[in-house]
């Protein structure tokens, strides 16, 4: 992942769900889902589902890398790295990837793009709507549907 900082925003080059690299601007102080939740546009359940999905995306190591990943070096097996106790970091990463794929499959076709752009890539809702060719304000509704399905997958009440 390439970063260029400017005040509180970061330009990132990340790999999309189709394998292509894209540039996105991220406010490092606030994620798009936390912004939407703080303004009452996402319920607590939807926000928790978004956080669970993003946590699995980050733990699975799905972002593009431009340097060596030292996390994959020979490390003693430890508990508390996100997987089951005693799992090696690579097994925890594989478990996170399985959960991520399951959550995205639960969201269904047509909803994965908005989830990836807003939740994983931290792209603004307006930018995601524009990139997907959607009308203004359609993304909030579709993101809500997608997060409800992801919440069902993660069994969030």
C-alpha cells in the first residue's frame, strides 16, 4: 500500500475486489462508516457489522503491499492474534479471509462493490456512488441493506 499524507488525509493505492489497483483518499481521523454512524445514518448493528468486516479484511491482508510483509516471517505460534488460541499468524489470516469471503457472499451480488469501497477501502459514500455510476444518495440505502446482511452473517444483534 502506497501512502501520501496531506494534513489529515492519506492517499492510498489499494487492490480492489477485481484485482486492479485504485487510488483512494482516506481521512485518517475517521472512517466513512464511523462518520455515517455518528450522524445517525447507520444503526449500531450496521456499524458493528462494518467494523467486523473491515477487521477481517485488514487481518486477511487483502490490501496491496509494496514492501516485505514481516508478519509472515517465522514467528512462534501465539494466541491472541485474531485466530483461535495457538494459531500461527498465517492460519489466523486464512481464517479472517474465510470469514471475509463468507460475509461478502452473504451480502450477495451487487452489494459487494459498495461494501468493499466504503467499508474496506474507506472510500467516501459520494465517491463510491460516483465510481459505481449510481444516483446521489442511493449508496446509503444500498450500504444499509448490505450491512444488514453482513450483520446476519456475523450474528450481530
